[in-house]
């Protein structure tokens, strides 16, 4: 009887533009010792992130098979990737509908017997080796060359891999969450089958692409014809597609912030204070530890650009400027405190507080005007970053506007929201227009 060879494949792929210049990376690891046995990376030209991720998987499985070509059924490969899409599709839990994905998935499935391969989703922070290989490949492509293993420093820069415990295939966290949800629904008097996986927000940074059922393989399937309309709450909902997840970071403090002065896009465009720079640095450390941010977009104003730059430098990402994310123009109120505005422009302030159509004194922007341009920016970013997690560095009014629009709340609700300097809020936007507010005014990273 052959002795089983147990390997771990970690794979990743990326695209700078989606689609854009793309590359993949893959590493084969001894499951028992954590030793790196093989690395693979390649610049593949212009492609999408998902294509690059599948190419990384194919390269990793191919390298694993090449290490032990005569192992046959004794070869066991556990794949770990931070792409939930690839993991769920290759595990058979999500249907593959995109025409570019089908042949790639078929290639991956044909490399080794299906019974020899298991899949696990891991956070991006735990997939650094493959991620660095993919970035090395893309850097090489940018310079007009191909990646060379002899020049790679990916293994040196990445955390040491953790050996896979000798306990068989790891538990399926997604299935476990599904059972917990089903048990909760049953306790509340619901009719959910204990094996059904509802497509409800579970806090993941990636979601499946559209499928024909709302449940997954091995569970109780619900035909698409019975779930045509999007639902909310704990009810079984159809697959809403891959959301664009906006991690909304308010800029760090300026000298005007602690004095609570109006500081919009029509004023002096102040820089970050020493406190604000420290807040930006703490935010950068926080996002580096999470490893979930894939892109960065920010307001054109200086305080946001400085905050975004601190995070971008830590994560090795570029920053895209989006003019629609700038703060409101507060007209003649710029630089004044609320009390000073009340004293000088009392009637105008009262009207502004009561009516979103009213602009500040001296030709500033009304909340309605701000909402129109913020909504337009939201739509552009949602289309560009579908299926990705993007850090959006902006201001109080745009963040509150995005939250209240997601909740379909009236404009006056903005006066009921607290939003601290360098705080984090999160909203996910789905392809059918639905939105999910996941976080508001989190400042735990600043403590």
C-alpha cells in the first residue's frame, strides 16, 4: 500500500485594473513540515482577477503533481486560497456561470483526481507567499520581462507557513456557519432545512457570482424560479452576485477638527495635524493586519490624500482620486464653528438644518447636491470594483451620505450619526442595487 503524500498548495492571482496587467503565484508546501517544495509565478498579460486566480490554482496543482508524478491516488493536496469564488466553485458549492471561468475550472479539475484535492478559504493575510509571488510576476511584466524563480524573495518576505495538522480535511467553516444560521432560524420558528446555506451577509469580503439556486451542492436546493425577487433579513435569498465592499475611512484630524470648525472643499484645504498623521499610521497598521483591502480610492483634498498615502505605502497599493468624494462646499461658513455660524447667519443655518435643498450662505452646496454627486461616484466605483474590497478615504458628509442612501433614510438622519476622525464604516453594494451597512464609526484601531 502506497504511503500518502500530503501537500498544501497556496495560490493567488491579481490584476492591476481588473481587467488589467495580471499575474499569478503559487507555492507547494509539505503538509507535515511546512517546507516550501516548489514555487510558480507568471505574468499573463491583460486579464481579470478571477482569471489570474484560476491560473494560479492550475499552476499550483500542476507543480504538486510534477513533484510526485508516480504517487497516483496516494497524493493528497489541500488547496488554500483567499479567493472565496474559486474555493467555492471548485468545491462544487457555487455554480460556475461565467464563460471565462468554466474552461479554467475544468483544467484545474482534470490535473488530479477530485478525491485527491480539498479546498479551504483563508484570509489574504495568511496567503502572503502566493500573493507576493503574484506581485513579483506583475512587476516583472511591467518591466517587460518574465518572473524568474532565482530572483524571487517572496518566501523570505512572507510569514512562515503553518504545517497542516494531521487530522484529515479541515472543517468547512461556511457549512458550519450555515448550520448555525439554520439552527437559529429553526429556534425562531423558521422553516429552514438544517443543511441549507442561505446567501445572507456573513461578513466575508468576497461573494459568489450569480447562480441558479440559492442553496449549494449537498444542501436543500431552491430553484431560481422560486426565489426570483431579492429578499432581506434571515429569509433564504437568491445569490445577489459579488458585491463591491466599500471600507469607508474618514481622514485623520487637521487643526480644525478638534475645534469642530466647518472644513469643506471651499476652504483652505488643511493638512493633517500630528494627531491626524498618527491616526493615519494606526489605520495603515490595522488594514495591513487584516489583509483585505485590494484597492484604494480617495477624495482629492489634501487631508484625505495624506491619510490614503499612509495606508497605500503600508499595503503597496496605488491610490485613485475620485473627485465625487470631496467634502461639501460650506460657502461662507468655511472655517467657522457652529456657534459662529449661528451668530452670523442664524436664519440661513436654521433653513439649512431643516431643508436638504438649502445651501450654506454664500453659494455652498446643499445636501441634495452633495448626495447627487456622491451617488454618481458610488455607482462608478460599484461598477469598477464589483467583487472587490476597496478602501474609500473621504469626509464626514460623503460617508454619512453613503450610509443614509444605503439605508434609504431621510437627509435629516445625517444629523443623528456620529463620525469620528479616522473612523471606519463599511457598506457592501450588490449588483441588483441592494446595499448592506456592516459597520459604522469604528475607532477600535486607534486605541
